[in-house]
């Protein structure tokens, strides 16, 4: 089975709202997939349909070749899940929680080892209601791993975590990938998606507006690399005229779009040759975050077609 | 159904419960307080003067009247004439829950004056040592005085002129505390699973804990079974404490037999399922609490918890007939007080059928996930 997750034309309707509006997603076995999108985009709805917790209105969904809604019992033995806003029995300690899941799944994992893996061993004997938000999230991750799942669904596993805790979770995600497991991750953090994911899909208002590797998305939807210098506004028309590049002046700065890295040298020569004073030179490239903000913003303004290439 | 998973879930229930002081208070300490409170109130009232229901067959003789009034003046007992013949007295006493009675036989005065021995009959309830002891002591005291004054010469050669014979009242006699023990055991069988399951079922759903469990191999029937097992064990402990306290601290007379056990199992089974059902049909925890109270409160008072249903007016008795808790308490009454196993078995059968229905409804109604 090459595809761990296969979704086609998935729709979920809540009353009037089309929370998921015809999406296609494929996640290859052994890869990390990041599902990006603003609040209310439809990420949790999609993930919970994949987990068999919600029922799709229409479309086909296969996880490990199974229909999550109908074959939930078989599927649940093979997947691990951290829900968004993970909660557990308040009076039960972290170690007891893992032992409980271990008994339920009949698995053989060692509670201590698993807690060490998510850096929670020091809180092994603390009750759930005394754990901090980040510690609860780590326990959720440990519980999701008790059955040694083939596919892990992590719904915003790092939201609200400090940078250290976030890195701990990232390293677990990387180790899961190294073990050949598939990870389906939803996040608001572009940096996280860029760092961890083999492939990314951006969802907004229930539609996928961009998909591919982070590089592909930036290349397809990002603006060109830009060179910026602090200089007089009159530099902009001059550069435009001499080099035929798109140049703008704003806030005491002049910004030039570069088509390739050789353009940078030509721009610098032209600036120097102009005799105008300049300083504070910098280049700027779109990050996935810039692309994300622009894509979501353009869709919300209605200037972006939802049938974006994928 | 898988035993390993039920056991694992049972451990979670047990730990959650024993680490929650409020839950423990309501299931173990509160019943003790109830028994203690009612026991103190009602054993205090029953320790005042004891009424002896008497039949005087020596129609109006001065000696027999003098005997009764001497007895009446002892301050231990009070004499009241029973409206029945001496032959029916034993049955009448039993039927009216009067533990003591007295018959003065025909010819008492004549025998007394010519020195012939007459035996008075004192009816007692052998289970009720306190009342029996009090009445026998009081009667013996008056008899001794009459014997001293009897015409007899030479005095030393005389056999006592008045003697006492004891007989048992027609059927066992029960006091309030005796009825109260099965009633209060029933009260805790109702309240502790109901309140907790209504709360848990609605809150676990709201917090998403059921959704998390739905992603494990644990089934809804296994989840519910673990709770049933826990509440059965808890009921054994709390019933043991309440019965022990009733017997040793307040002198309750109840028969302990194995016939009690099925009620201590089926009762919690029924109310765990009913609590789950109430919590599951409600859309929110707040409405669950309201539904739970609507279901629980009539049963709390109208099923024979604090007052025997037999003492209710007919309209309320008809209400009790449709309350499941009535069959739990009535069954325990039949076992612990009346030794009426046939009726207990009928009560049990009704409960088993109702429990199976409610359990299946609860398993079907409660949702792990959004359908
Ligand atoms: N059970 C529900 N009933 C009705 N509407 C719902 C339900 N669940 C979600 N929605 C709506 O569907 C849309 C998508 O919600 P969803 O939870 O999937 O978003 P999300 O991408 O996970 O957002 P976030 O980043 O805030 O977690 C939202 O507009 C939300 O209000
Ligand atoms: Mg979400």
C-alpha cells in the first residue's frame, strides 16, 4: 500500500456550512504531511473524518485502505491520534494512563520508555489535572503511540507549547518518520510545516488552495526574491528604465524584484553607477508563511480561484 | 466483552473514585450518617415507656384490675387493653407490630384468694430482647408483690400463687429501625451510581473523553460493565457498613441471608445503566443533571427508603409500584424481615428484566462519537 491516506472529493456539511468543500488529499506511506490553514478552515473536521470520529457527507476516504467510518474498529488498532484540546481522566497519572492504553490495545510498550521519548518521565507519577498544557499535550502524544501506530494523526500538537517543548515534539515526529510511520499533522505554524513535512496542503474555507512540497508551493505562489536598499525614491524609476526590472519606492526604501541571482549583481552595479547615496542592503525571499498569508488573504478577497493547481 | 480491558478500565474507575473525596463521602460516609441520624432519632423514641397490650379474661375482678394498675404504675410499661380475645392476641400483636402483650386468665381472682396457682401469659418477641426484658421484669416485679401478699399458711410451704408463662407474638415484630436498614441500603444503591453516572456520561462526552476511548478497542458495553462491577463492590461495602451499624449500634433485627446478595448486584446494575441512559439522552451536562434529578427524586422518597410503603395511602402505593427502587427495597425487606423468598424472587425477576432492558438501551443510546 503506497498511499497511507487517500481522500477524494471529500465534503462535510454542517447545516448550511460547507466546512469541507470537495478536497483531495494523498499521503504516501512513511511521509510527514502537514495540513495548514487558518482557524475554522476545516482541518479538524477533515482529520476527524480520517480517524472515523465524524462521518463524511460525501466523497471517499481510505486510511490504510480502510473506510474509517465503517471499519473504525480495525483501523483504530493501527492508528494513533492526538485530538486538538486533548483531555483525559483527571485523577489518573501519566504512567497509569499509558498502562491503561497498553492494556486496552494489548500492546507491549514500556510506559517509562514512552514517557522518556516525549520528555515527560519526570511527570510520570503526576495526575493529569496537575499537568501543564504542554505536558498534557506530550502525554497525548505518548498515548497516541502506545499501540505503535502505522499512521499518526496529530491535530495541532504544538499549539500553545514553549519552544523547547515544541522541539521535543518535532523530534518525536522526525523519529516516527525515521521508523517508517506516516504522520498527518495539522498546524498553524508554517515554520513547523516547512521543517517537518515532506508535503504540505493549505486549506482555507474548506478548500485546498495550494499543495506540494514547501519549495513547490513557494515557487508556485511566492513573489520573486527582492533586493532592498535604503535610498532616494528616484532610484526606482532609474533602475526600471536601465534594467527593465520591477522596482518600487516606499518608506525611504527601494525594492527591486529579481528574476534570478545574476540580476542581483546587475542591480548593484546600476545602483553604484547612479551615484545616488545608498546603504542597508538586504535580499528578501518569501517564506511559506508569506505565501500562506497572501494566498489566504487573496482567497478571502475573492481574487483567488479555489481551483488552484496542486 | 474482554476481561483484560474491563479490568483495565475498572482500575481507572477505582482510582478516579478513591482519589475523589466527594465521591467517597457520598457513597460511604453519607450512608453512615443517615443510619446514625435515623437510628438515634428513632431508637430514642422507642426507649420511652413500652405499651403492653393486655386481655383481661377474669372479667373485671378487683384483683385482676389491681394487678394491671400496679403494672401500669411501674413507669416501665403502660397498659392498654387489646380489642381482641385472648385466643387472637398473639396474631393481633404480630400483625400490628406490637412486641409485647399480656393475658390474665379467667379465675385469676378466685384462684388468688384460695391459694391455687394461676399462670399469666406474657407475649414477647424473642428477637426484641429490650422489650421482652423490660416487660418480663416489670411483670415479675408485680407478681412477686402479689405473691408476698397472698394468703398462705404456713408461708414457706406455699408454691407461688401467681406464675408467668411466656409465649411468642404471632409473627415477627418490626420496629422502625428494622425497616430503615433495607430502605437506606436501597437509598444508597439508587443515589451513588445515579448521580455519578449522569455526571460522568454527560461530562465525558463534552470533554471529548468518550471520543478518545472510541479510538481504543474498549467497547461501550465493556466501559459500562467496569462501572457496574465497581458500584456492586461499593454497594457491598456500604451495605455492610449500614447493616452492621444498624444491628450493633441500634439493635435492628434483620436476617442476613444469601438472598440479599442478588439485590446488591442487580440494584447497582440497574442504576448504573439508568444513570448512563439519563446522561446520554441529555444534550448538555446541565440538562443531564435536571433529567437525572427528575428521575431520581421520586424514587428517593416514594420507594420505601425512609418509610415503609405499606404505611402509604393507596394512591402513593400505586406510584411506588412503578418505581424500580421499590422492587429493590421490597425484595430486601422480604429477605431481611419477612423471610418471604417467593415474593423476593418475584421482585428480583422484575428487576433483572428491567435491568437488562435499561442496560441495552444505555449501551445503544450512549455515543462514543458524533453520529
Ligand atoms: N460540530 C460542528 N457543528 C457545526 N459546525 C461545526 C462543527 N465543527 C466545526 N464546525 C464548523 O466548521 C468549520 C471548520 O471547523 P474545524 O474545526 O474543522 O476548523 P479547524 O481548521 O480545525 O480550525 P482551528 O484551527 O481553529 O482548529 C468552522 O467554521 C466551524 O465553526
Ligand atoms: Mg482544529
